[in-house]
């Protein structure tokens, strides 16, 4: 007679604990990067032994600001900072398109995620690398100019 309510309470406790545990597993997070810049080098297609091929290229983004006393009247020096990003494209269709059509100087929009990793260089020195892994969107922006119209 006393045994049944104890089992019900125990069952509810276990169910509650499992809901808490599963909520940690189902928790979402976000790792998203959006870049718009110019390609610094022609893409390279690499394939390590036993791994999927990857297309790699560098992308430069610029930040510009006006320094000086009066920004209101467009006076002062313009300063610029260029940041270089290493872009890796693993998705089979996107990887091949990037390798074939992206060229040095192209204006590119990339969506992806940021990845931090380590590798060993030629001298067996451990190096750190930051890479942007391209997702579904990689857009080549072309501007057409029609002369003589």
C-alpha cells in the first residue's frame, strides 16, 4: 500500500532528471561568420591522404574610419585596417565551383563558421590556425561595366 506512492514519486523524479539531462543535450548554440571582401590569392585544391579534398583561399576585409577632430565636416585622415581570413570549402559542389571560378581580386561574400585548430609545420613546430569553413553560401560578386553606351 505504501509502496505504490513511493514508486510514483521515484518515477517522476527519474523522468524529471532525464528531462534535465536531455535539455543539455538539445541545447543550441551559434557559430556563424559573414564576410565580404576580396580574394588575395587564387584558390588551391588540397587533399590529405585519407581525407576529403578542400579548396582554400585567403580573403581580405577592410575596416575604414576617419580620424581627426571634426568628422562632421569630412575632415581628418582616413585610416584603414585590413584583416586576412583563411577560407576552407569542403562541400563537394561548392568546393569545385570555388576552385574553378574564384580568382585573385574577386569580390566574394562568404557565410560559414569559425574554426580554431593546430598543425605541425615543416620544422615540427606546433602552430595555431584560425579558419573560416564556408557553409552553404559563397557568392561571387561581379560588376559589369559597359563602355561606349
